[in-house]
C-alpha cells in the first residue's frame, strides 16, 4: 500500500525537503570497505530531508549494518540498526508466497477465477470477478481499481484532518473493496498493467476462504515461524509499534513542503493484505534470500513467482508479488518496495540470494532510495 501514490505526489526520487536534523549517525560496526558508498547515499538522504535511515546488507564479506539520522525528531534519538518498521507493500510478497504454496498443495490454481473463491465480491462499475484470475491479482494485470486512489479514501485516510480523525478506525476487507468498486476498472483483465492494492486485499481474502484461517495466521505458520523471523508480525488492529522502533513521519498533504507530522500509530486494517506487516532489515533479507533460493516453493511455483510482465518502467518487471529491477550496472535484483504512512522500505536480493539489502526511511516524502540501491549493488 502506498502513501506516495495516494495523497503525496512525491516518490522515492522526489525533490528534497529541507529539515533540521542532527548530524548523521555512525554506522554500526563502522564503514567497511565496499559499503562506504551505501553509507554516503544514506547520509545524503538525511541531508535531503529524510529523518533517519536504517539498513543491513549481506554479501560474501559478511553482514554490514548502518544507520543515519534520527529516529525521533523531538528527542534527537538516533535510528537503530535493529529497528522494526512498517514494511508497506513488501507484505505483498508474503501474501503471494502463501497463495503459491496453496497452489503447490493442490488447494487452488492461480488460473482460477476470483469468482470461484469470492462469489459476487468483485462487482460494480464494470468490475467482474468472473473475468479475473488469481494470477492477474498477483501480477497486477487484473485492471481492478486501486483502493488508495479513490478520492473519498484519500481524503478520509491520507489527508491531515481525515487521518487524525480516522487513523484508529477498524476497516474490514469488504470496506476497502467498497471504495474500489465505486470506480471503473483501469482496463480489461490481462490487457495492461497497473499497480493496485485492491488486488492484494482480494488475495488475502482468497487465502482466508481456502484455508479457513486469517491470512496473517497463514503467513506466520508458513513463512515467519519456519524461517525464524523473530521481528516480523502481521498485526490485526493494534496501532502501536513493537520495540525497538523509531517514530514515523509524514506530510499528510499533496505537497512535500509544510509541517511534518508524527504518523507512527494507525490501525493496520487500513492496509490489510496490501501492506500491513512489520519487520526489520535482518528478517526481510532472510525472507527474500530464502524465497529466491527456492526454500519456500517447489520448482513449478518458483518459476511462476519469477515469471514477469511489463510495467510502465522498462527497467522494472513484475512477477507474482515480486519485482525484477535492472540497475544501471546491468545487475538484476529481486524484491519489493513498500510505502506506507511515515515509512519507505526497500528489500532486495540478487537472484542467487548471495547479496541482499534491506533498508527503511522513517519519512514518506523525500529521499533518493534508488541512490542507496545503486551504491550497494553497483559498487564493484
């Protein structure tokens, strides 16, 4: 789920916003050879307006952890390399993995129509679940309207007044779908590509229909516990953050100027399967490394996972809850980006799982995350 594609027009490459923050914190363990450019890119993000950055990389040299900036603008407390944070749309990879596991077990087929599992749910203004497959949900070729682009949803949950009035609301998946179904589809199923959080609200609902369990319980039992992801949770309605963690900051406006607000607390049902999870850099790297190395899926489903389609960016292709990004140096990295209130998260690994990077900005309106990625993977 994305704040940046909702109310705030900025992206990870947005123009910087001047903000008074303390000097960049030193990396945990010191800057090692090979990661100094990554540290410099993190420091530059702080100078450009991001309150703070926490990151972890793992390669043949071992593990490198670093921070820059602060985790609390009021106290000046620095970010921690062990920070937990909201991962936004990184949640989508977990959801897609569970659906692929269910297919491997013979419980469903990704070529099933949504209507088979959620009869009558995808209806309204041209939407028709009888024409959309589960695969099209996962790779964003369904054409289903993105709930976070609905004007009423934006004003109610992304704008300042609406957010502070409604951030503790508990929404059902049906509530989220009602916002989406008020709008026309973006295109006919399979005819194009457009990122839609609604696809993963529906995907989570399918998991629940097939298994009889809340989708978060399935993620925990199938991924979190087997991989020993101790910092990773799928919260239900608890608006607070576990410790250790930093505060999260946003603008809650269409512009990237103006006041900065603490947006740390909000009810995770606002994002549901599109982006409600919490994790840390170590767990995210462990997850994507295991996933790309085939530890979570049989070969057939692994091939489906990494079968990509074109997006609007020629350097970026989308699989099933997984993005393939070609960097300027020609290296391909796989993973996902997550944008949510006060958080911008990136988790990537090379296809062989040997080199991984996960990091988080605790601000949602500025900072060049692409520069951090390029510095880490294109340093050779």
